[in-house]
C-alpha cells in the first residue's frame, strides 16, 4: 500500500507539473501575440467612424489595453492557484488512504489540508486585492468633501491672457495681462471690468500689485515696464447665478480641443480706460517678460529676453542693479514676500537666487535642477522655492540647503507659471494640456480642477494666482490662451484632510 500511494502521489505531482508547463507555454503564446492583437485593434478602431480626435482614440485604446492586460494576468494567476489547490487536495487525499482508518491521523490530515487551503485562499485574496487596487487607483477620485467650485468667468480680452494677480489692498480686485496689449482690473464678485490699462505698445506679459498702495506694475513686449495708479469702485454684488457649478475635483477630463471662446464678445462694455503710466522703467534691449515688487514696494525687478534682470528705484525710475549671468532668455522673476531676495528663471535650464539683504553687496547662487526651460520659480511664505519646467517636473527646494530638491513632482505635460497659497501651502500647476493640478509641498497630488467642454479652460493654461481670506477655503484664479480668466473656490481644508 505505501508503495502504491507513493506512486500515486508522484504521478499526481508529475501531472500538475506538466499542467503548469503547458499553461506557461500558453501564457507565452498570449504575450507574443499581444502586440499583434493591439495592432489589429488599432486598425479596427481607425476604420470606425468617431467624433473623437485620433490622438485621443489612440490614448484610450492604449489605456484599455493596459487594463485588459492587468485583468488577464490576474485571471492567469487565479487559474494557476486553483490548479495548485486541486493538486494539493489530491495529494492529501492520497496520503489519507495510507492511514488504514486511523481517525486521529485523518483528523490531523484534515487540519493540515484546511490550513494549507486557508493559506492559498489568503494568497489568492492578496493577489486579487493588489492587482485590483493598482487598477482602481488610476481611476480614483477624491471624495465629495474635496470640492472645487467654479465661481465665475472673466471674459473680455481679445487675445490670450499671459498672467494674472490679486491686489493686496482694499478694494481687492483681479488683474489680468493679455497679448491684446492691455491689462484689465476686474471685480472678483461680479466679473465686471473696472478698468482697462492701454498704455503699452506690445503684449502685456505680467501684472503685479503694489503691497500697500493702489498701483500696478506691468511688463510688456515693448521692452518697458509701467507703473500706473488706479482708482476703482466695486459694484454691488448680484444674486448668485444659476450657472455656477459645483463639481468634485476628479480625473474625468474631456480633452476636446474645441475652441468655444472664439464666439465670445469682443470686449467688456462701458469699461473705463487708462493710457498714461505714472512711471516707465526703461533699459532692457528685449521683451520684458515679467516684473515684481521688492518687499516694501520701493524697488521693482524686471526680467527680460535680453538675458538680464534689472532692479529699479520706483520713485526715481533709475536702474540700481543689472543682474546678468543667464546664458539664455529669462522667463520669470519673483521676489520673497518678507526678505530682499529675488529668484529668476531662464531658458538655460537654471534659476538663480539673488540676495540683496546686505546693502553693500549682492550675491547670487545658480541652481541646475532641470533639463529644459525653467518656466517659473516662486517663493513660498516659508523658506522654500518651487520651480517648474518644460521638462514636465516641478521641484520644491529648501532655501537653507538647496543642493538637491526636497520633493519632485512629475507631470505629463509642460508646466507654466506655478503659484503657492500662503496659508495652506498648496501648489497650483497650470499645464500646456489645459489642466490645472493641485499638490502639497511634499509632492502629494491633491486634486485636479474640473475640465470639460463646459467647465474649465479650452486651451493652454498660462498662469494661476491665489486669493486667501478664509482659513478653510480660498480662491484660485487661472488664465490661458482661451482669452478668459476663471475663478475657483477651493475647499483647501477638505483637500488637505483627504491627503
């Protein structure tokens, strides 16, 4: 009997081994034909009529192919585990026949089989959970508490909007800088244009408000920066409109490139104009791409395509320092909110930190953390710098130790001018692909603003800016090539809690 039992067990083991071998061969055949099948599916898809763009259809096919592959691998693993369970049960049953009716032995074998089966079942559940979690996580949306609400659209520019900013003094207004050679001030509550500045002869590339006075600083393609005073009166707030949408921040983007902004009105009606600057800052030999106020508002810095940044005295409009050293055109400049520090970014893949805290000298540090154009570098309220690049990465740096970034965010599209909220320390990333994503300072993704044919931007998003008057919620403003700015209400507390 023992010899026969041993032969039976050996035969069962060989049979199981042969099954696994033949099954592995079938798996290899499946994998070898997967590329051919994907090509056939793509050909079939191209032959069908669809209103979707070809690139979108191809991306969708690739995504569904990946999902099918995950489920196929999961199914194969399930079959393999079931065969192993059947082989083990057969082996245990064969061993139980040699016990010659010993009840105690049967109980021990039954317990062993139950324990082994339990282990295999647990392994199967773990495999299912790991595989399905990987698939589902790519479609996971934030919960209903993390809400981004589209509040208002600001429409009136005749060309793309490059930059926007929110005033720091009362009355709080929104400022936009456009390629249509103008800058506009808007009522945040009503969406009405309050003032149009038309003093530049070229594209207005940047707008920043004075920290304590009703003055704006604009940079232009006409190789100058203008400082102009404004006096506006806010209109009364109308009742809430029915078109206001409240949408969870989730990844259900409609990537249609349809441009619905072309049918918008040519400009705001009855908007007063201002054409004369109180101060003009000259000395650049190229496009002035950005400008900002130093802390205190007595000096201003400009960045230009002539590869230099200039520091001016606002009262006399005299050039104080010319900050040279970049090898290619500058793309942005930003000042620290509380210290005399300036950061400039460039197409030479670097950004530089300029220190003016010592009146007698100014020092400079060069940082080479990107592999393509650094589109912007901004200070946070603390001791951090956030840099964004065309290399599809955003890096968070510590001013006390900037040898390497403390966090790196990798994206699927080039990043434009980033902004960071002061109170919540949330990073807003506007992208070339129309999306605006939100991250924390550790590089953890929090949400993406809703985007479809009816919600969000229809073309590239150029810039974002925060307005924070509440500890729990704050406003985020975005602008882009679709000629409009959009105001969002961000439930920041819920976003950070969901993290």
